[in-house]
């Protein structure tokens, strides 16, 4: 299995003059290597392969740009167009985002594929969890603070508001609370409550309809797990990782990636090449398929790319 460092060496070789000659015109080494491993995944599984990843573990990026958003539906429409077959492997690396946007993505993907397998090489949090590590599903709100825009758990907002109501009974404490309370706006508390209800309802529905579809107790089991995943008080932090074993203990059906060593090697190669892409290029979100078709977010702009596969997959072609 190529390690993070070995993928880096592969990229460095392609950036040398003799390596550049091996690349298709206009294609960067980062895109070429990442897409070749995506093609290799397709060759191994005979299933459509799509990468959905954003630059969130590196930090320093505006939350609204990297979170799941309505725009992502357009990205998936772009990369799904032209694919054949009813099975999909979705490689997922996301901090989550809008529950409404996630719902539209799930509905769209389920309309296109009968069999969807989610592969998480590192982590998928919040709205990305139900589809390494997952995370709690308590909703997040991007709010404007005096220190800039920030992603804040709805549970934390509600708990802070309760604390404010208690402490503001003492007029001496009111001046300390006013700057914080101004950030919330008149409807945010109700929005937080509704978002929590929606998030839990969606996850319970999806678990019942898909993961536990063959179980007689599917609805009860799904609701129990959804309630546990949305319990912010239980996990203490929205960004806290839930390990594979913890997820299994909750009742989720999870396959270990290392049970198929080749699948693990290819998946991690895709992930390593993706992290190198985020570390060096201005890309902040990637949606692309095994055919080389990509919907790339660069800042606030979107770039569409099409790189025909250059065989053999997973290997750099020899010099011309």
C-alpha cells in the first residue's frame, strides 16, 4: 500500500520535467494521480466510484465553503451523468453541513443507484455520518460573531441560551451576556430546535429504509441509534470522533475496510492523494468520478474538469 509519503514521492516525480511529459495536456500531477487511483478502485470493485471530499481537517477554510450545501447536488449531477450500472462506492470525507442539503443529496443518489456503499477512509462528521470515524449528528449553524463566522452546534446554542436566562436574573450579569446574545438573532433558538428534530428524523428514516430494511424491528432500532447520535450531551463535542467499535456498539452495520486488503490499499491511496491536493492546490472541495469527470470548488468558484482515463489505472504511464 502506498503510504502518504510514497504518494508524495509519486507526485514529486511527476512534477519533474521528465514527469510532466507523461501527463495529459493541462492536467496537474495531483489530479492525475488521484483520478488514476479512482479508476483503479472501479477496476477492482466493478462498481461506480465517486469521491466527495472537502478541505476541513487542514483548517483555515470558511465553513460555508466546505460544508455540505445545496450546490453539491449540482456537483453530483455532473459526475453521475454518463455513469452506467446501479451500484456506487462513495468515498466520503466531510465535516457535514446542512440537513436539508444532505436530504436532497440522499434522495438524488437513491434515485440513481440501488446499492450504495459508503467508504470512510478517515472521518465523516455530522450530516455526513450516516452514509475510520463518524461523528455526532447534532446540527451546526454558521453564525457571524465578533471574531468572524463560526460553525456552532445547535445544542450548544440552546444550552447557552438556557444559561443566559438563568444568570440574567441577576442584573449585574446582564452586560456580560448582551454581546453574546446579540449574535443569535430573533429566530435562531427556534431554528436550532427544529434543526435537531429534522436531523434526528432524517437519520432514523434513512437507517430504517436502507441499513435496516430487512429487519422487523428496523424502525425502533433506527430511532434508538438516531437519538443516540444526536445526543450532544453524550458526546460533549460535535467534533468528537466516534470510533468504528463505538459505532458498532450503537448498532450500526459496518464492514472493516481491511477485510479486503486491496480495497483498503486503493482507498487510502485515493485519500492520501486527496490530502496532498488540498495541502498544495487552492481546491477546497472535490466531487469526481472514476472516469475523470470532476466538479472542483476553488474558493467561491467552481471548475469543471474532464480527464479521460490514461491506462493502466493506478500507474504512471511511461514517457512517450
